[in-house]
C-alpha cells in the first residue's frame, strides 16, 4: 500500500502559523476574506482567529476603515481585503521553507 500521499499532506500542515483577521459587523469584504481564510485553513491547518475591532477602542482606532486586516504571526499582510493569489504564495512559501 502506497502512503506517500499521506506524507505529502502532513508536510503541508502549517500549524506554526497564527493568522488573525480583524473585522467588524456588517463588513462584506470581511465576510469574503473570512470564507477564503477558512478554506485555506482547512487545506493547510494554520491557526485562525477572528477579532472584532469594535470590541476594543484601541483596535477600533488603529484599524478604523481598513478592515479586514489580516496578520500572519503578528505581521500585517493584508488591509481592506485579502488577495487570494498572494495569500496562497505566502502559504506556499511557508510550506517550501519547511518552517
């Protein structure tokens, strides 16, 4: 029985990545970004968190009109939307690095 596909799948896991999306209620761009992030999370296994900026005055001031804002391991990678091609490149780069 050939199990090489299993090793390939495990290699693609990115559980060392922590992705946070800052959002607010009624944001249609946030809904689209969240759906994309959930699909990629299912594929790659990274940790995913959602934060409502209106729950914290400091976050609301910082990200007022920029949501969705997506950070990967604390670094802002997307503001105002998530580019699917760039997201996949970022994830692929982490897979290829083996980190």
